[in-house]
């Protein structure tokens, strides 16, 4: 009985640790995006996204598919650091859906001299090639 309890406790502990490691990796992606954005580096910001034609971004203009199309939209809408401003994320919820998927809900805020901007977002992260990337972003 004691051995079974020890094995169960070790499994629970390992599972909590694995989730913690994954959550930290996901939060690190978002932190790296914030740093890149605040440096005016959209190319580095995009590294948090899945570099694939199936990437989906949903915004006020509708659905955009593909990494390159999403990057083009960012570069068109935020063509300089004045338009980009300074980005702040407020993570409201991080939920493990499976070993391969996480769901993140948060708020974003852009502090800008031309007028602040803010809203909410939902992100679907997927672990691909042992790396967490955003495969779907709905920002409003």
C-alpha cells in the first residue's frame, strides 16, 4: 500500500511539474514577444507564432490565415514604433487542454503617443517539435 501511495504521489508531482514547465515556457514566449514588440522588432515578435500556412489570426478585419499574411498585417498596421507603442500583457488564464495544447486568455495594452489601444485576446498554443507556438490568435 505504501509503495502504491508513493508511486501515486510521484506521478502527481511529476504531472504538476511538467505542467509548470510548460506554463513557464508559454509565458516565456509571451514575454519574448513583449520585449521584441517594445524594441520595434515585428520579425522577432512573430517568432512566437507557428510559421505555417495554417496559422490563424482573428481580428477586427476578420480571419487571416498563414504566418506571412499575419506578419504582413502587423507590418502594415504597425509600420513604425509610434504606431506600435509599448506593449503590456495581462495574463488572465492559462489552461492546459492536453499535453500538446494550452489555451491562454489575456488583455493587451499599447501605450502610444497617438492614442492608447487595448483589448482582450485568446491564444491557442501547440507544442510542435518540442517548442510552444501560437497556432490561433483571436484579438479584439
